[in-house]
């Protein structure tokens, strides 16, 4: 790049700072009650209700993500984000007064739709608030802003439910998104021409979008396997091993996103797909050595780094390939691929674990990811001058992940 850092536009604006408030609030509103709801259902005699309710939450989230672009085209980003925050927060107050299964189910469906709107419409709006030349770095910063609260909120919700009771947890889960609604009027309302709205259906037929989305979905599926089965695979180790591995993975993912943001803005996002997915595969293979604490934690760190690189690179690349009117569709496809990938990974390995054990299940997961590596390689080769750069970035990302 010939542009110096001093001549680049500022990364953070007043509008983006306001958007950070709703990002943090939606993370808290979604993750704080995520573990508490199953605990609440079990405490009132319905052990299976919480699992079914969280399943409904995820299904509603994916459905809401795919429907949001059309909603945004009708009402604009500001109204869509406000509606999403209200739907994410307000229904949680219902659980303060009732623990019936229909109520829990309905609340989680509404919260899932609300969260879908906030991440899809909010994500597209956020991308437009970041300068094009620094979009990778900006999305990495956004990932950090939303990721840290989610890491804290999930375990804190379970702890607070056990020590303070469920009422305060549900009240806080409602308060955070509802208070964030006050920041929405300060955001742009319509930043797109609704006459040229790009729908999800048309975008799903665009190979330029679906190829990076598929590469990321492969890593997301592996993430679903890791978070679901790694703690079970490490049950024979000391109690600290599984939490350490599960902490290393998202921490490394945050670092990976930041690395990808800096490298991608300077040399192109597409060249990061191969190293990101290769690191993900290597990490899963290392975690297959469930008897070795060192290899498992190193594998979780390596996988997390690759996953974070793919998060940022795939999303930045998809945004770069559409006009601003297509940002909502990109956000919808990427988020749905993330959620569906994790769900498919967790569900798909369920029977495999029982048949071949945890170690071989991780090996098979890594093998299933290899075709996506070929897609990433082809995508890189289609970009002039990127093939050699991808090889160099493999070493750069791997070295940075060990720092």
C-alpha cells in the first residue's frame, strides 16, 4: 500500500462509538441468560425445557437473520436496530414472574429474533460506519468490543443465577438492550437506496459471496464440535484443563481477528483464507491428542487463531464484493452460516463420537474441512498476485499467534 497511516481516515467516529454501546448491550442481553435459562427450567421441574428453549432460540436467530434484510429495506437501519434491541431485552422480564415452559419457549423465540435483527442490521450498519480502506481493522475492533462482553456475560449469568437468584439475571438481561435503545437516534437511519435492495435469495446465488461464506462455515462447524465435545473429551484430566482450553480458543480468536484486520487491509483479505483455514485444521488435529494437555491447549490456541482470521477475512471480503445496498444480505448470510455451521458441527458429530470416540471424531472433523481448503486455495489463485502472498501470510499469522 502506498497510502501512509497518517493520511488514512480516522477509524472511530462518534456514530461508531454510539454503535459500540448497542453492540455491548446486545452481547450482554443474549449471553447473560443463555446458561441461566436451562438452570431456571431445571429448578422448576423441567430439565429438558431449557435445552428445547435454547434450541428454539438458535432456530429463531437463524430465521430472523435471513429475514432481516427485507425488514431493513422497509424501515431503515435505525428502526430495525431499535426493534431488535427491544425484542432482545423486553421478553426476558416475563421470566421474572413465570417459569412455565410455553413462556420460556416464547421468550426465547422473541429474543432470538431480536438478536438476529441486532447482529444483522447492526452489523451492516457498522460496516458502513467504518472507512473502506480500514474495514478489516475496524471489524476486528468491533469483534473485540462485542466479544469481551460475551466472554464475561456467559459465565457471569450462571454464577449470578446461583448466588443472586434468577430474577436479577433476567432483569439485567432486559435492562442492557433496552437502555441501549437511547443511543439509536444518534445513528444514521437510512444509508441505502431501497430501490436497489439486494435480497438474501439473490446473494445466495453469487459465488463471490458464497465461497468465502462456505470457507468460514467449515471453521464454524469445527467450532461447534470443539465447544460441545472438547470438555467431555478432557473429563479424565484435571478440572482446570477443559476451561483453560475453552478460554484459549476465544482469546486466540480475538487475536486472530486483529491480525487479520491489520494484514487484510494492507494486502487484501482473500489471501488470508488459506492460512486461516489451514490453522483451523491443524488446531483440530492437535486437539485430537486428548491425552496430552500441552497439545490440546496448543491446538485450541491454533484453532482459535485460524477461526478468528477467517471471521474477519471472510466478512471483510464479502462486504468488499457488494455495494452498500447489499451489506444487510452479506451480514445475514455470514451470521446464518456462523450459527448453522456451529449447529451442524455439534449435531453431526454426535453419533460419530459414540462410534469411534473423541479423538477420531476430531480427526474426521479436520478431514471434512479439507474440501473447504481447496475452495479457499482456488479463491486465492483467482486473485492476481495473491497466491504467493497467501503462502507468506501463512507464516506471518502462525508466528503472530505464538506471541
